[in-house]
């Protein structure tokens, strides 16, 4: 079974919205405006590209990433890996042609079936609503979280407010950086 990894820049109060400067959010660009940049705090991002063998995202994140990431050298490894977009509204005509193989997935059942296929880890970038649904359905196996020492208040959150049984996580890797960022890698305990 393939490992599904959720990776996120997240504020201390759980906000994941618009970390890179996406329009429409009051605190847009919070990851680099408010915290000193230390390259070592982001080493895990390069490692994710080397270790993942596929990428999964929701429609909103696909529409944000697909016009930009294919041309970015920082994301070159993602260009060649298979991508899966979970959407009930996206059509084949909506997909970009310069970002490699992309498949539209229509349901969480299809994501569960994808996890059963042969291959390495599947990484989930962005996709707040999708992450909430995946987590609530018990489909996420690991979290890669870069926690920023910020309280952003309102904004899209990584985890839903669904009333559910507690889910235990095991901390398998962590580091704290001089700028206050924390890397936390958690495996979901089943």
C-alpha cells in the first residue's frame, strides 16, 4: 500500500491558507513576510520531491499551482511525476499540457483505491478542504508540517472541526530552527 503524505506550511493556530502569497486572503504570503528565511528549515521540501512518486491535490490548489509550478526550477521533480486532482467539476479540457501526466479523481473511494496500487509515496500539497476530507476518512498516513510561530486567526485550516474519535500521531522527526520554525513529521497510528 502506498503512503499518503500531507505536507503543509501551518501557523501555530492551524491556518494553511495562502502561505505563498495567493490573492484574496488578509495575511497572504505569511510564510516569508513575517519570519526570517533559513534555508535549512525547508530542506524537507527538497526531500519530499525526491521521495514522492506522485502528487495529489484538490481542484483549487491545482488551479493555483498548474500555471506556475511547471516552469519553476524549484519544483522540477514534480513536473515529471504523475499528478492526481480530486474534483467533481474539473474536466480534461481544464488540465494544463505542460505539467506531465495528470488524472482527475472524482471521489475519496478512488483515492483509497489509488493508495492500494503499486508505487511509492503520494504527496499532498495545499488543498485544505481535501486534506480535511482525507484526514476525516482515515486516508492520510503521515504529516510533514512546517509550523510557523504566527497566529493568523481566520483562514482555511488543515484539520476539520468534525466531531470524531481521537486519532493518535507518533512524532518520528522534529527540529526547531533559530527563526522559530518547527519541523514536525508525524505518522498516523492505526
